[in-house]
């Protein structure tokens, strides 16, 4: 299981967090202090990774909601 926090700690590329086909957040790890990101976001599990146009595109696994 890879967490977003793990990926941010080892990459020097720009990461785009995706929602289907749209970029919902772009993080340039060279310019952004990741301590401002929430612990919930950092602990999110990465479901899928690929690369396009110089970005690492990441889809996060959605938490299952209890009814």
C-alpha cells in the first residue's frame, strides 16, 4: 500500500491528484511545504499512478462510507 505522503517524500516531480479525468489538485513538491496538507490527505492510499505531460498523475482510493 502506497500512501500519498510516501510518494511526496520520494519524488521531485509535480503530482496531480486526479478525479476521474480532471486534475483536482496540483502539488509541486519543490515549491510547496507539504506540512500544510491535511493528515487525512497525506494518509490517503494511492489507487493508481501514471505519468503524462511531465506530471505524475495519482488517483486516491476513496474511503468507504458507513451507513
